[in-house]
């Protein structure tokens, strides 16, 4: 029995990948839904899931307007 199967990850370094994996696993494509519509629906669901996980975690979103993008790339 997998006790931690349904736990959610709130790690900010993997929140995008974790959210996308969760949404893709729980949201199948509808039989009559075109691929483009499915991709758009997944995109918005993933964005909502990322926002929800960040809100629940209590972490602040980075303020990219005041940071140098080159410095962010070097530290990552």
C-alpha cells in the first residue's frame, strides 16, 4: 500500500513539473476534443494548479521585475 501516493509537492524548484504531471495524469483528453483544445485546457489547468500550490505553501512568488535575468540563470 502506497501511503504517500496522493501527497502534493510544494517544492518551488519543481512546482511546474509536478503540477503538469499531476494534471496530465488526472485529466484525460475527451473523445471528441481536438488536440489544440486539449493542450490549451491543460495549460490553464496547470497554471491554476501552480498558483494553488504556491498559495497553499505560503511561499512568495519571485519579483522578476527587480531581478536581473542573467543572474537568475547563473544561480540556477
